[in-house]
C-alpha cells in the first residue's frame, strides 16, 4: 500500500494540480479520487469530481501560467494517511511558495485531501 499510495499522491500533484486543461484533469481525478472525495484548502471545501476539478481550476487561474507544483521531499505514508511536501513557482526556478498535501486514503484512492500553504 505504501508505494501505491505514494504514487497516487505524486500523480495527484502532477496530473491534477499541474494539469491546466480541465478535461484532462477530470479524467485524472476520476482515477485518483473516490467518487465522494473531499478537497479542503484555504478558503475552500468541496466534494465530488466536478467540484474538485472546478476548485483546482480556480486555484490555477490565480497563478501565473508558467507556475508548476514540484515535489520537494519523498512522500511519507502512515497507514491510510499520506504527506507530500511541494513547492510552487515558475518552471525550472526555485519555488516562491511551499506547502503540503495530507491525503486520507480509502480503497487505494484519495478520500480526503487537505492542502496546506506555508
């Protein structure tokens, strides 16, 4: 479970949060999250595939188009919880912001994702 859960978190960062096209992102969300998944981040709490997709779109629309999320440390899994430390900033540059994702897993997919901004 640990390596699979870590891969799910990495896929979430790369295929959801770094995907600017909502159609592609929705397909990734459907593979990575359970149907009634929750996303919690600063000022936002949503449930379900479409709401998560819309929330990520809104977040990405507030960032410059060259910004990407980059994993800064290995994912740590503790039973059914995972932590991924990330940075955000212009591609190929040091991050201008950092944070972490805490994921609660159910049946190998993300049930809840809590996004913390440092």
